[in-house]
C-alpha cells in the first residue's frame, strides 16, 4: 500500500512566497545516505528519478512513498544549497506535520508575533492564519493577520478560491499586496446588516503608497458599503478586480471605489480591467484626488458610474479613463458636478438606456481652468435617455471626433466641439455670438485661414476678430478692419455720382505677390 508524499504537486517556497525553480528532492533510507526509491503512481510500479527535480515553476511532480519504508529527505535549490534535511519521514505523516517541517514559523511571523494555526498552508495563504473560506465564518481577522505578517517582511497575501465572509473592515498600508485566484473565484463577501468598508488604509493621516490588489472580487450587501476606500492612498495598482453591489445584478448598493485626499494625498492610482457594477456610486472622486487613471474594464449599472462630487474645498485634477465602458440603465454613465480640470476620456463608450438616465452629465466647472477633454469616445442612448447634458456648465469641455447626432442636447457656455470639419464654440445648435481666440507665443506670428475643398460656403455671421473682420457686409465698428462685401462701387471721373468713388485715392496699400510689389489704392467711403 502507498500514500502520497505530501501534495499532488509539492511547491516549496521561501519566506517571501517565491518558489525554487530547478530545486531537487533526494530520498534516502532513514538515517543513511543510501538512495531509496519513490514512485510516480500509487501502484509503486514506476520509480521516479532520484533526486526528483522541480520544474521551471518550482513544482514537483506527484511523489508516492512506500508505506513500509521510512525516508530521509533533503531539499536543495538549483545551486545545490541545502534548504532542509529531514530524517525519519514515513508515508503516514499528516499534512500538518509535513507543513510544520516545510513551512515552519517564519522570521516575519515571529517579528509580527503571529503563530500560524494551519502550518500545512504556504506563507501568505490566509488559511495559514485561520481563514475558513466557507462563506459563513468571519475571515476578516485571518486576512488582517496575513497583511500584518507581510508588513513585517513576509510573503504577499494569497486568497484561495472560495467565499470569505468579511464582517469587519480590513486595513492595509504601504506596499500591501493581495492576490487571489481570479475575480470570480476568490471573493470577499460583505454580510447584510450594518454598512461597512471592506478595505481601507490603516492610517488615513499618513501617506500610504504602493499597494497592489489583483485577481479577486468584492461583493457588497448594504447601501452605504464601500468596497475599497482610497482615502490617503497613492500609487496603488488594481488589476482584474471585481466589485459588485449585487451579485444578482438587480439591486444597487454601496460605492465601488472612493477617492479622497481631504486628509493626505490620493493620486497616481492605476486601475486595469476592473469590473464595477450595481453600486450607488461606481467610482466616487472627492476633493483633491488627482491623477488617478483607469485603463480598460467596465463600470456599469450604477446610479452614477463615474461620479465627481462638487466639493468646494479643493478640485480634482488630471484624472483619466481610457478604453472604459460605462453603461447606465437608470442613472448617469458620467456625472461631474464640481470643479475639475485636465480630465481626459479617450476611446471610452458612454451608454444610457431608459428615460431619466444620461450618458454624459457635466454641470459645473471653472472657466479659468484647462478643459475636460472627451476624445474619440462613443455615446449611445435609447429608451428616452439623454445623450449629453451640459445644463449649468460653467467650466470648459472639449469634444474631439464626435458624431453630429450626439449634439442634440448640448447646452452651456463652455463647451467646445470639434467634429465633422467644424469648430463650434458654445452650443452648436443654437444661434448666438461666439468668440474664437487664436494666440501665439511668438512675436508677429501669422494666423493663416486656409479654405479647403472645391468651394467656400458664405456665412451671414462671418468671422470676427479683435481687429480684423472678414464678413459678408460692410464692416462696422471703430477698430482697424478689412471688409469683404458685395457692395459694388466704381471710380468715376470728376465729382462722380452719389455712389461713386472719388477720382483721387486717399492712399495706397502695398502688397507683395510672389516677390513683386503691387499697390492697391484705397478711398474714403462716400
């Protein structure tokens, strides 16, 4: 009869949780240096090469021991440095006994004053510190302990597949790393009851820097829950994380990610392929949360998918969304209600369905600040939803490359739209004055207006500058102006008629045409 040596694929790791590619396990008869065979199957029919060599990932193939024998086992790394030498191992050892041998209490655990409760799990695994991962036991303490050990120099926190009930807030600090097995496999689940925050900085009065969250999910349960609170957190990287307000995708609960720099900095946080849905606020920006960026992923079915709060203490600057899908079924895909500048949306898709929902809503801002730029994005609406709402807009917004159909609801004094070969200032669908200012940092710089195509369409409004007017009628005003009109006047000798020009010009305008100077006479207007 035979028993499996330890795990189906034994993978030794160091104190930081890193494996040993190319390591070797040598099996001897207990108390000797005489090699003793181990096998690839429970039938003990095929001996393995002794020593057994780990693959490039540091894992060994399944190893079966002869139950009638006792072994001495030596683990060496790829450089032949001995990592452990254990004698008198029998196939009847429990996983816990083997774990105590392979993963003894680490220096980081000793430093953090933590004693593992389940040695059979590798360093960093939350089950090593008591996590049940059954969806009913509160695993918050085990997760917090794993973070504490990592902060003392231990391995990155590892979340196994399964549901971990988190009934109390878990805090993290600088350089905390939490990795799961997939955002639909490793789940942190909030119980129904009092509202709570799942993850937040341990000390919001300090600068918390460099955390990494990857490949796990958070399921909220209460209206005021917060999935990840980034108050006073900067340079966090979040990749392939799922935060849902309702697993059934019916109710709307909580806030996915909160940004707040009201106490300490909250900037340069990066998000890659996140999935946030069915929250009251998908991502919520408060004051001074600057330079935070989203790349890919989606934020959908929230009351406000992307929400910037109109806090007056300090604005939020230079945030960006690139290739993000934001879909609203009963709220706003994008809702900016306060002063911002330098925000960028590129290659995004803003969708709104059903009456009352809006794809883009920007209703505030500061006209002295650089504009929010929306470039190469798509706006799609149906069911009576609003595509763009700029009512009350006081800041500046620059559109690039939009469809003409997307201007049907644009209002406001600070909206710039560039598309279909036309520059619009203000509301492109409403009559009224608008001003285009062309400035150059160079002295005496030229401004060239070059018409393209086979013809030029005349305008009844014309183009007006501070000192030059190109219009379809005689210029008016007191500044120096040039008028291009349709009134025909002729030069007639003598006194002429009432509409004739004088016989003698007032002066001459000299121009250079291809290197040849020409003079054009000008007259007093009768």
